[in-house]
C-alpha cells in the first residue's frame, strides 16, 4: 500500500516536471537575455524586401492610391 503511494508520488512528480519544463525554459531564456526571450528580433514590417515592396505597390495599384 505505501509502496503504491510512493510510486504514484514519483510518477506525478515526473509528469509535473515534464508539464512545466517549457514554461521554465521560457522564463530562463527571458531572464537570460535581459527581457528579450528570443534575442534580437526585427519588428514585423520593418525589413527591406523586394517581395514586400512589390506587394505594397500591387495593393496601392488595386486601391488606386498613390504611394
């Protein structure tokens, strides 16, 4: 009886550790890089790209706007 309870306790600790491992990793990475969990990332839409320029020109052409 006590052996069953101890085994169940150990299994539950392992399950809880696996469940919270991604959260712990995220907190570790967030604190490691001074508040930037994924390092230096570029804000969306600020990168230079020929494809983005082409799509933007197409959108303005369809709307009839002048750039």
